[in-house]
């Protein structure tokens, strides 16, 4: 499929019911393994690629119904922004964004693609729209979080120029390290603010 067969436009609350029907599941044969060592107040982390056995297959990746309802309401109330990739039959992917003015960053809350439309440049086009959105708002950075077992997302964000900046090994459960699903936070600097 070429970009002439899909188009990027602003995300609208009326898109949400169709988006909630998409196949958003992920599969991953690799994980960014995390080792943590604690000695008093000294904490060190080591992250390294590792084959995941058995491969990770998500069964809960799509947002639950309440999150879809919240997204729809937040879009209606102007609390969220975003973009959608659509084909003739409707939306096939979206990026959900929110500006945090107090710290001048744009949060990338979700970037989700219908499985049959992956690896066609849609995610790249949506992220470029997000970068332009953040630049137009005068934000200093885009921020996002993803799981260390979502190998495709990790590589995608790295290719787009995002840099890892933080780890939370209790973000999803109290056993994230053992489950090999650790939250990794990324930044994409939009401008040099001169902060030292």
C-alpha cells in the first residue's frame, strides 16, 4: 500500500469507535533485557537485546473500553490532540498527543496501527506529524513510554531519533523485571532551550 492509498488528517472524536475495532496486538521475538543492581543509594541499570523465549504475544495491548471512552471525551473537550491515518474504509492508525504546558513537552500517549497496515510508512508519517505539532506549539520535546518487550516499537522510536531517558521497573506491576516487561521512557528534543 502506498501513501496515495492512505491519508493523514487530524484525529477526531468520531474516529474513536472505528479505532477501537482495529487489531492492535503485537508480537515480539526480542526483548531489551534489563538488569538492575542496587547498593544503598547507588542504582545501576544495564539494558541489552536478548532473544525472548517464548516470544511475547500480547493479549491485552489494545486499550480497554474506558480508555477509548476517555480518549473520545478528551478529544471533544480539547484535552488531547492527534492524527489519524485513514483509507477509504476509515481509520487504520492513530497517534494520540497531549501538551503539558507546565514543562513544555508533548506527550505521545498512543501510537497504534491496525496490524495489516504496519510496515508501510504510516507510523513514520504519524510521528512526523507529531513532531511538526510539537514544534508548532513551541514545545521543547516529545516524550513517550513503551515496554522493553515491544521490540518493533523500540527500534522504531530509535530510528525516529528518540533517545531513552528513564526506566521504571514497577510501572505495570510489582514484578516487571521478572516479567521482562519494563517501562522505558524516551525523549525527542524539538529545540535547544539552552537549559544547562
